[in-house]
């Protein structure tokens, strides 16, 4: 390697011009916004919060998502993967949190109980991060490729749901108007990607969202009400809903969610590492998990929920090929700003769900395509690897194709089983051990160390 090559700044550590940094960072916010605000809206509604309190809770989750994103991208000490990794409220916690709300006699205690459970789960996860990260050696390309593909496939139904409209219970859900707006946005993004170059091509998704929102105005789908009703300034006052309470049952359920979240984050970091040509090793994963868990432990201080990596933003990195972690840190700054300025947050809320759905097809499909690219390099000429991929994909797709498949299982078990990414990941790791490791210690050519595989992938690029 030449001295010039050695001194070159890796694209992950590159600082882009201010305008490009801002617009591409805003793309990441647009891609994740619906996923961040959905959990507080669902849980807040279950608690029975007023409109004002619901807005406060949503803003708090945006604020804490920004802080957690700073931890991941910029890093402090041994905390943060220092990859273009967006963090926000994990949807895996919605079911157990609503269960906690339902089991609480006094609804005013529900959020403090949730916050207490998240704090404990976050601190325990932080301590467990270095041990959990050692599982990286069980993630060779055949496993990571399968998991990356599952991440994309699992996210696509979210885009399809957005495309059908904002309210599944409404009569017009899935109407031709909504689907037409989603299709229009998709076509706009594709045309921009095909016929433009440079900067415009890289922000095609953001431009598609803007144009799609404007197209939706004559159809009465774009609602500017949130902007008119929002306050200009608002700060998530610590423990606004009361001091945290610690109940054993709630803590156990959130610890299970934390394990699921750490599993998915590990898979996401491995996926992102390959996409940006900086394979995530054991140290990187440990640092990333520390950021996830510490962000989760601190989040309740500002009335936020458990934080985790957002897989949909991996699709944005894969599609735009903008790999700078500082771009994502800029997105984190926008999240903090929206948490402090409800009016700014409401601007993103103006984008209709069908428009988000059209863009989501491109974003999430790009993740699945990246997984397929990894599988191509994983040695599918070997029958064992084909079986690993086939069965793991089948297990991971169960929650998508048959949502009620695990209906007879306990609610705690369903937290794991209903996550196709988690079940598919566990299946892939287990099958890889059975077929490529157990009893084959001396068959070196069939067993590739994940770090060696990562080096080969980087060399190929």
C-alpha cells in the first residue's frame, strides 16, 4: 500500500461540504422519522395522554434519538461504533410497553414504570456489551448475508403499510389515491437516480419526498395542521411524567427487549460495515452496543424510550453511497433540534405516509439487495451454505408471511419470535455452527473466519 493510500481519509471519516452534509443528513431524518414517532404515539395513546402531552412525549423521543445518534457516530471513549449509524426508539419495545400500561392500575404510573425498566435494562446491557460482541466470530458472510437480506425483507412491509395510508382502520386505507401517490414518489426517485448526476442524484430520496408531498396537496392528503399548532420552543424536562419506578415484571420484559435489540444491532453493524467497506470487528461491535445501551439508559431521563439502530437508514447509505458518519451525526443534530423545537419536528410530519412508503420501497429494497450481494460472495456453491440460507430465510420470513404463527406462545416469547431478523439470525448462526463447525475442525477450507472474510471483501473492492 502506498503512503498516499495509507494517509487517505476513509469515506466513513470524511467531512463533506456544509450544504451537502445538511441535505444528506436531513434525508436520514426523513427515512427514520415515522419509525421514531410511532412508538411514543402508540404508547402515549394507550396511557391516555392529551394531545399536548403526546406531542411532548414524541419530541422527547426525537431528542433522545439525536443524543444516541451522536454517541454512535462521534463516539466517546470506547462508546460508539463510529459508523454512519442512526439510533432511535426501537419498535421491539412497543408490545411489552403497552402490556405494562395495560397491567398498571393507575395509568399515571405507567410511564414511570416503563422508564425504570428501560434504565435497568440499559445499564445491564452496557455491562454485557463486551461479552455479547464476542459473538462476531459466529457471523461469517453466509450468516451476515442472510441477516442483511432479512433486514430488508422485514422492512418492506413497513413501506407497503405506509403506502396504503396513515390509518389502517379508515375506509380509504389502501385506496388508489394513496397507492398512486406512493407509486408517483417511487417513480420520481427512480427518475432522479437514473437521469441526474452528482449531488442531485445523491439526495434523490429527499427530493422525492419533497415533490411527492407537493403532489399530494391537491388530493387533500398533505396536512399542514401540525405546523400551525406546534410551539416554537420546547425542552423535554427531565422526569416530566414522574420519577422512575422499578417493578420486577416490567424490568424482565424490557431486558428481553434489550437482548433482541442487541442482536439486531449486531446484525445491523455487520451489515453496515460491509456496505461502507469497514468491516465491524469485535471491538467496533462492543463500542456500538455500549452506545445503544447507554443511550437507552439515559433516554428515560428526558422521557424517552429504549434506543436501537435503525436498519432503514442502512438502505439509504447503500443506495446513495454516502458513507460519512458526520452526515449521520448531522442528522442527529436535526433530531435534537426537532426535539427542542416542536415546530421544526412538525415539518417532517407533514410528509404523507404514502409518500414515505414510495421512498421506503427503494430504501428497504436496497438493504435486501446488499444482503444478496454478500451471499454471492459467501460460497453458495457449497450445499451446506445453501441449506443455511434456505432455512434461515424461511424462519425469518415467518412473522411477515404468517403474523399469527406464534399466537399460542407466551407474550414474552413472542417478543423474540415476532422479530424475523432475530429468529433468522439465531437460525443462521446455529445452522452455520452445525454444518460448518461441529465435527469439522480439521476441514479448514469450509470454515472461513469472519475477520478473514471481511478482509477479502475489502480487498475485492
